[in-house]
């Protein structure tokens, strides 16, 4: 379903009245990623501060959170914080130049002396964990799909951006 459908069914999950026995009595809902993404499974986020139209709008999310709170239901967001989409604006900027401020938002490494990836690390889904980007002459790390470049959590700006999004 979508966010409006979930909001419409909150009373079935927990109506907020401990005297009734007409609900599931749940006090938390865990949502899969609902941010825009390039794939159906939503784990390659293209915009951390928006809602994919297939689920609704930011206003729908605000309504869901407010209505859930009235019923003592917490919303738990499944946030993708290891990586973004390769189509996220940060990564699009990052691969323009080593001097671009967004370049250090991701994990990059120079090729070895033979032009190969810096090591033999394997990704969970697709062979080598390294993908070459000609425009910067470096490889980016992707622990999962090539479409999911790993964020550089050693960069305080990355942490600041993600923490701001979470708030």
C-alpha cells in the first residue's frame, strides 16, 4: 500500500484505547525505505529528503506520523545509510572531479600500478566491490550493487547531512 492507506488503517493496528479489543495492539510500524529510488526495492536512495510518489508525499508522511502518535504507535524508518544511489545528486557531483566537494562523500581509491582495482574485495551482489569512473581516474567502493556507491562516514559533512535528514 501507500502512506495514505496505512494512515487509514491505523485503528486496526492500534486504536489507542486500551479498553477495546478491536485492534492488533501494536505500538510500532517498521516502514521499508519510502524515499525515491531507481529500483523497486528502494535501497538505492536518490533523495533522502523526499517520498517516492508511489507511496505518497511528504505531507502524507507527516499525517501518518501525527495520526500514529495519537494512537501511541511509533514509526520506525528503514534508512539506507551505508550508500546512496549512483543517481543521487551527491554522487553525480562526486564523479565530476576529485576537487568537487562531494567527491569525498564517497569511498574512492586509485587504481593499482596495472590499472586494476586497489584490492580484491568482492561486493555482496556483483563481483568486484570496485567500479572505475574515468572522469576522476578512480574506483568507487560499492559493498552491494554497482548502483549503490558507499558513503564515506569518515567525512564529517556526510554525517552532518545524514543526521540533518534523520531529524
